[in-house]
């Protein structure tokens, strides 16, 4: 059993996005965080102070732990932002404004 | 036909939907403003439309209530009495001579402003979010809030990993564990810190709501069916891993709520879904100047706040679950409909909802006493445990601010250590910082409910709030907005 089977989902056709340059499949309607989880990726930010990995924590837009760079815009909450075909997701280093 | 009085309802969860339906049915024009792409809030969160879920109810209970609310909303939208604004993130409600102005930011980008103006009334149904107390390793990827695991499952049909431990305290843990198991995760353990004896002692009060007890028993039966091991009066003392979660250590608690020696055991897992109860969202209420008692918005029998024209319902007024939120929302909507139309409300019209509200408030007050984080949770917070996740402030730094620098309140700790100054503005670490500093939990005053681009702030309230002399919104402005929150500290 998986969640898609449980909800008897018939998603629209998957599309391709990139995560740190690697191609990755995403389903229509999935947020950045959902697609990354589905691909087995749990972290996509390294913190400003200690450089520690972070990913989803609250999952509802409150904690800002899941900040990520999407199409060169840093500080997007991965748990809120839906993906579109061709989106380029990048691991956010520090504040995201360093590079 | 005379123009219907206009009310802005903020939040489209159970309370906001019930309020919207009641208000529209009884003569108001409602603008329902919600941050999500679909109505439902957290409780009725639906899978994204593109996922084509044909059986979304597999992830929900009270599905029929949701269907009734959804159909009612659609009906009122069709008649033009309700206007549903999706993807609108409200950051401030302003009192102006001509009525209330609701300031929101549009879409997930949250850079473009929208204003809903001249509302005669405002109804706050802003819901709540999960409280999590820190422990070593809780910042590792794979450690998520219990509600967050559920939200990602309901909305995105995804799991964080293969093997989960669900831990903490509160009535949310049961449905989260049952949901993860049903969706195919192996739930290695459900770890609840409450002492089962505290439920036995309170059984008469809890038995007053047999439907709620049956709901709990139903989840318990599903956990048995999925062979989920339940450890009561236990707590997670540490999460292990380097780049991500690999295991947790759990331990039994003694009668005082301290970790019992020699009871530690390690459980391998790649997911820890953890929560210690819920907190109300009170930012908008505090921004309008509503009285807040402790952490919840104060309301009277009609769900009125102490600010004329402002009602509140649901988790914002105290945590009590979806059924209570429906009752409160209904009452608030009825009261607002009468009062904004210049009529005296007739409480007999909502006697059923008022009865349910009284019973459920009693029930949840009792439940709240029974469910409790370990009394001495702070002893597990080592000096190098990160407490403020945003600013990476450790337990040791916060303790030094208290013991060596004399900080006696959360605000002073914040000024000395930066705990609570980051992106989340202390929403996550607030309870922990208060606990470590020995202060009661109170609702923090934040000037705005979310980060606001400086350009939006500069133009707010103008006749053309979207007009921007410099062209597109400045992408840098959003990051700068955090500093505004920090500097304008009204706590």
C-alpha cells in the first residue's frame, strides 16, 4: 500500500523538474516538498550558522524550515509552493543570497 | 433588495466554513479569505486536484460533515452571497473609519498585495498550529511535526519515509499513526508521554462525550490491526543521525514525569512524527487589539471578541478540535448576521450548537489535563541542543541568558540570544524558550502575521495598493521583511 493507492489517485501525467541539476519526476499538484519526499529527498537547505541540513518540519507554512530556492528565487517554503514543469529546485545554502 | 452587510471571514477550516454558511444563510455578504488553494483548513485538507484522488475520504474522518460544508459553500458562492478568496495570506487586519481592511499577500510567492476593504465585521477563524518541545536531534531531516506528516499525506499523498515513530502527547497522535500505517508506512511505535492513570481518574468527565471516546477507541483498534506497538508514559529522549534521522531513543517516565533510569531503548526509524499539543494562531487578533487570555483569543457567549465588530471561533479561541470549531463557527456566524444587520441575536436559534460547545469545551479541558508533555521535559534539553531552529540558538545559550545575564522573561531572552528572532518569529521555539526561562506560555505580539515585503508595507492602504512605480516587486524585499518584524517589536 502507498498513499496514492490508498486514495485511489489517478494523477495527471508526471512532468520533469530538476533538483540541484538532476532530473526528477513530479506529479501535478504536488508541492516542492511533496515531490522531493516522493523522490526520497529529505533535506534541501543548509543552515546559516552551522550548515546543518533541514527539510520539512511543520508542513503547513508556519516554521520556515523547508526554505528552498526555486527558479533562482530563494526562501520559498517548499511545503506551500506547487511545482510546474521545468522548475529548477536548488538546495538553499545559508540565506540563499550568497551566490 | 438592500445591500447585505459585509463580513470578512478569515480562514476556511471547520470554524470559518461553519461561520460563512451561517452568516450567508442569515443575511450577510461574506468574503471568505484563506491561505490554501482549496477550502478545508488543516482538518479537511484535500489532496491537490492534480493528483486525481478518487477516494480522498480514505485519509479523513467526518467526511460527511465536509461534504455538507463543501456543498453549502458552493451553493452560497453560486448565489453570490459568498466570495471565496483562495491563496490569500492575510498579514494584518486594519480598523478604519469606513470599516475593516484585510491586508493579504497573494499566492505561494506572497509578494503581491490584495486588500479587502470596508468590511462591517471580521470573523477570525485562523486555526492553530502544532507545539513541539525540543530534544537532542529534533532538527534532523526526518523529524517532522505529527500534524505536518498528516498534512503532507493528506495534501500531497506522500510519506516522509518507510519506518515511522509517532511520539509526543495529545489526541492528534492516534489519527496520525493510523493514517501513516494505512498509507503503507511501518509505524514502529506510538510513544505517548501521558500517564494512562490520568485518563482513568478523569473517566467520568471523558465519558460525557461517548462519541469522542469511541473515536479514540476506533483509532486504537486500527493501530492494533496494523500491529503498532504503543508505549504509554514514555518519551523520546533523543533522535539519532548525521545527515538525516536513523533512530530514536525512547525511555519510560516516572510518576513525576522524569525519565526513569535504565529504561532507554533505541528504535530504528527514518521518520519521527512528533507533537506536544496545539497552539492558537492569535497574531491577527492581537494586531486588531483583541484581548487574549494566555494563548487564546477571549470571546463571549456569542463568540465576540472585546473589539466591536470582531468575532473569533475555532482553535484561535482555544484548542478543542473540529466539532467544537464547527459549533463555535456557527454561533459566531449567527451572531454576526444579526448584529451587523442591526437586529438583536436570538440565542435560542443556536441552542443546539451552544450545548455542544459547552460539552466539548469541558471534554477538551479534561483531555488537556490528561495529555501532558513530561513535566521535566527541559531536563532532556542538553546545552548543545538547538532550541530556536531558525537562529540556531542552543539550550545552553538560553540558560546562560537566564542564569548569568538575569533574563526573567521571553522578550529579554530573545534580545540577548536571538531566540525567536528568525523566520518563524518564535512560533516554534516560543513554548520551549518560555519553559527554559521559567515563564508562563503567553501569546507573542507580532506586528504582522507573516513576513511582508517592504514595498507592500509602504503602499498598504493607498488607493492603488498594487501600483508599483518601480515595476515588478523587488525579490530582495521579502528577505528584508524579516528584519521589519524583528525591529518593530511590540511584545
